[in-house]
């Protein structure tokens, strides 16, 4: 490739510094698929004969099999995945292989490979998320009537069903799938045919290439097509969001697994011990999941920072997009696989959850709404119940143990039916608005999600 313009070979230091085949070889399937489609377009344009097209395709498929089997010898001196495959093809089929790169640049070639790769990974990640959602639904269905405190500011707030919490996570991951699908629309654009930046005087049928490779659209500006990495940034943002959701679930479970909460227990298969303290059972897998969200953010920021000051069109800086992309793909795939396997083995301490949910202070809002139901303005009811809570704390008693006479002093609306307010099952059953945690709603949502995930 250097023989025409250059008199000297690339220095060994520069070769080691610039090679990318060591990490981008995972794009070989996409590169070969793109080359086969490109050969078809060259044949239609009369650049290669039908026989030569078949020869190119057969040679490329042989190379693909060699790579699949591990027999292919990658050569770092050839810089990248494209030149390794093209060199192998030329050795295999002779001069015909040298015709393949006609009307094509590595600039539009790598843009194509990346789009094909990201399309595949969007579908793969969506599939993994749906498996995780199914795991969450299974756990919710298994514990559909388990009551627990809901928290705000990590302080006990109101009673909910544990299944309601799990369904909340299903919702969050559903948004992740929506984001991935939305990003797929902008990824599903064919860049091949854009050349280095200005297309080619050899006019290829780009619509044919798009059909061959399954793209919905063809890029409309060659300059933008070779430099556009928006789709990579969007995909990495999606992966960072998935990582954030996994991190928050992990954080909840880590806290709930402490002796202080004792709501859940991780199985031994997903826990580790201490090298010093014999009694320890640590939630390391959940902690690692929480920690790995940071590298997902870092990869996103890395690419954004690389792109922010690039001149228009292709620049070699864009080589730096791949390691961040591949690392995020591998990280999120492993995290989704782990969490999907970990959840079914999670032990739920029903008794401890329900004991915590029996805290009378969790029903303070119910008590205020009790007064509202009897005609009092909510702000007044809020103030009265706040005073009751403060008095109960001062006297070392519970909110549901305040004497009827003391209640009457604050409002004559308090009646003998006040005891019903502190019935957790009654409280939950009353929360029937769409999205609220009544048992009826929760069961309906589990059924709805089952149907959606089929």
C-alpha cells in the first residue's frame, strides 16, 4: 500500500504504535460481508466479471472459515483487519483479489464494519435485557405477596410489595431497550460507497449494497458518512444507562443483604469470603457490577472527547473509538449475563421484610389521607399527623399506640376506625391507581410483562 507514494517503510515503532488488528479483528465477519456486497456492486458496474465476483466471494468465505477455526494468521504489519483480509484474498485468488478495493476506501469500509457490528450488538444486548427482565419477573411472581418498606432518601417511607420494586426495574430496563431500538434507526444507514470522503468516479449501485447487507437507508453525504460516529456515541450512552440501572439494582441488593437490613441473601455461588475474616460472606459480584458502571461512563466520555475537536471528514483519531466500544460491549454483556443468573438464587427474607413493613410510621401518609377522607384539607392533615409522629417519638411510643383521647385533642375526626389505617394489606389494596402497588395491579403488570416479553 505504501509502494507508490513512499520510499521508506513505516518504522517499527510507528507500526507497533498504530496497528489496530490486535483488537479490531473481531470485525472480520462484518468486513467480509461488506466486501462480498461490494464485489456484487463492482460486478454490476462492470469492474469485475461475474466469474471474478464468484471467485472473490468464494475466497472471502474460505478466509472466514479459516478465521472461525483459528487457523488464520493475523499480521500486525498489515495494520488492520481490512488489509489482513485483502492480503489473504489476493494470495488465495491472485490478481482478481486486487480489484476488490476499487471505488472503496478504508474510511468508508471501517464505517460500514462498525455500523454492522453495532447493529448486531444492539440486537444482542436487547435480547440479553429481555432475559434479565424475565428473571426479574420470575422473582416477582415467586414473591408476589411479600410486603416491604419503600424508601426515599434511604429512609423508610411507605409500604410496598417487593414485586412492585422488581417491576420497577423491569420498567427501567424496558426504557433501555427502547433507547437501543431508537438508536438502531440512526445506525441502520449504509456508508459504503462514500470512498475516502468524496465517493468515486466509478458509480456503484449503493441501493444494491444496502439491500445485500440489510440496511434501511443509504447515507446522503459522503463527507459526513466517513466521519460520523454519532451512532457509536449513542450506543455507548445506551450501554452506560444499562450499566447505571444494573448498578442501582446492585446497590439496593447490597444494602438489603447487610445484617442491618437482612432482607435478602446472595447465594454462595455469587459471594466471596475474606482472606482474613472467617465469618465474611461478601456480595462481590453485585459490587463488581456496581463498579463496572464507571468504566462504561469512561468509555463514553473517551469517545466524546476524541470527537469533539476533529476536523470534518475522516481522521486517524477515529481508530480510538473501537477499544472503548468493544470494552463497553464486553462489560455490559458480562454484567447482564451475571445478573440474570444471580437473581434466581437470591434468598428473600420474607419475615424480616414484613417485620420492617409493619413500622407504624410507614402509615403516616395513610393517616393524613384518612383525615382527608373525612373532609379535612391535606395540608392541615399533614401538620396534625406530623405532630402525632413527633409526640410518639418524644414519648417513646408507636404511632398506632397513641391513646384515642390524645388523638381527639388534635382532631375530632379521629374515630374508632383508625385501626384500619395501620393494616398493611388494607393499605396496599387501596392503592389501585395505575402504577400504584396494589396486589391487583402488581399481578396484572406481571401478566402484561409476560405477554410483552414473549
